[in-house]
C-alpha cells in the first residue's frame, strides 16, 4: 500500500509531498498521513516539520492567531460564529465578519 512522504529541507520546511511505497533514498523524508492519525496534520508544501511536537504545522495565517498545542493548528483569538453563516477573518479588527459574497 502506498504511503505519503514529505521532503524536509534544512530549515524544516516541507518542499515536496509524494506517494511512494517507501521513503526515497536521498533527501530527508518524513511520512505524513491524510487521515491525520499521526503527525497532527497532513503535510503540505510550505508547512513546517516540528520533530519535538511530532507534527506538521501550516504557515501562520494571521499574526493574531495562536497555535493550539494539542492539534498543532492555528486558531483565531475569537471563536468562529456558530450560526450557519460564512465569515472571513478581519485581522485589522481581530474579528469575524460576514462574507460579502454570500
């Protein structure tokens, strides 16, 4: 069964993700899992590999967001509204605003 592998550069950034039976012979490769059963998140190009957390971490989307240590996912300082509508993050005012395209 094929596995998914993330190539890591010297700065621990993911530069490539591929499907292979085993890790390629050259370079630094870390296995990643689409179902997030291991390594917290499925790796993507531009993600960071954090060996201490055993996790792939997406780039920080906004300066105000904080990393959730248990999921290794970025979270807004304000909870996303749970009213069924769609919102966009307004970093200047650190709040969710209704999506104008809806």
